[in-house]
C-alpha cells in the first residue's frame, strides 16, 4: 500500500494552513466544522480539535484547511500537525465515516414578505450562519458559494444572510409571484445537497465584525446605545428580514448613526421606523443623550 504524504503550506502570519493529501483520497466532500460536536462523522477532524489552537477545520476533497486561534503562529506547529495527520492516515483510519442509514430531517424553506416590497425573506429550519452578512453585489460574495449562486438569477439585486434566513432584494420590473417559487426551490435543493454556504476563508465587512471584543473602544454612552439596539431593536428588525448595526455617536449633536441591512436597507418605511421607533426608544431610555438617529446608508 502506497504511503500517504502530507504537504503543508501557509503564508507568513496567516490564520489558515492547508494540508494536502497525496495520493488523493477517494472521497468527495466539501464541509466546514466550527467545533468538535459537529465532527461526529469526521474522526480526523475530531482529533484535530483536540489541539488547543485549532479554531475551524474544513475538508475539501484532498485538502484539509485548518484555521488557528491567535495563541501561536503556524510556523511553530505546522510540521507537527502535518506529521500527526500523516500518521493518522497511514494507520488506515478514516477521514470521514461511512454514512449511516440515519433518516435526515427534511429541509423546509418558507417565503415570508417583509415591510420592504422589494425584499422577500426565505426562512430555513436549519442554522445557516454564525454571523449576519450583507452582500450588495456578486463581487462581495468572495468564498460565499450560496450567495454567488443566488446572484446568478438576473433579478437578484442584494442578499442578506442571517442565522436561519436569507433576505433577497430584487430589481424592479420582476414580480415576486413570478420568481418566489424558483428561489425557494433553489435554496431548498442547495441545502439538501449540503453544499457550502460560507467557505472557510470567508470574511465579512468591517462593520459586520463588531463583537463584544471591539467594544473596548466605545465610551459609556455608546455601550448603552449598542446594548439597547441589541436587546430591543435587533429582534424586531430581524423578524422583518433585516438588521441594524451601530455605526457612531456624536456627543455634541446627540446624533446616533446606524447601518441598515437586509430588508431594512432601502425600505420605504425605514425613515418612519428610525424616527418613530428607534429614535423614540433611544430618547426614552437615554434621556438627554440622544436627539437624532440617522442611517449612514439611508
């Protein structure tokens, strides 16, 4: 039996390292794992997650792509990881377990209208993503295969992806009743085939990367604004197929600027929602600190 060799590669300072298997294994898989619980059918991936610096693992046919945490550089461990994978495979152990005859839960997709007549929300019964991401055009869909495929429909203008739904905005001139079943069927088939939604190297915009780790740079008022938006506003706009992200706060003008995404972006009622909804909530909960709320993309 021919001995398996692993060719490891990564760019200096990069978070991703690639481990190419030679000879090419007889598998046809493209799947990403973000934690050890997801690797029930992938014993090699499970073993890699025991390494404390491993954040994410993807398998793309003959290549294993590993993303690291920032606790070390790949130069320190890449050779050892390659050797571990090599030894594992040369012991005759499986990369992916043979599929068991387990009945899968059917994928369901239902279409839901939003306050924006140009945007429809397609809700799935499975988790689609860990992050909220907005795509204004196909050029933004780098390593986002599902989004890129949806942009191939000529009537698709913008796409917003959230935890369990996709908001799709269409160009004028096409009625929803002419296209909604095609989109619903396409998304359902795509998910049933377990194709990649967001690839291992996908990166969202800087605005979409706002997490608690970046809040260290916000002052007390800005933190209060973010907390109110997260707790009282985001759930409401998410139900309408949209999202809102804090952009900035001007203390002199008592002005809050936000970024609208999904169905909220370009919605005819967004101005009313900002003034009579979000603005009033912030004024009431932060008296004397907020006078105006504006959308940077409104």
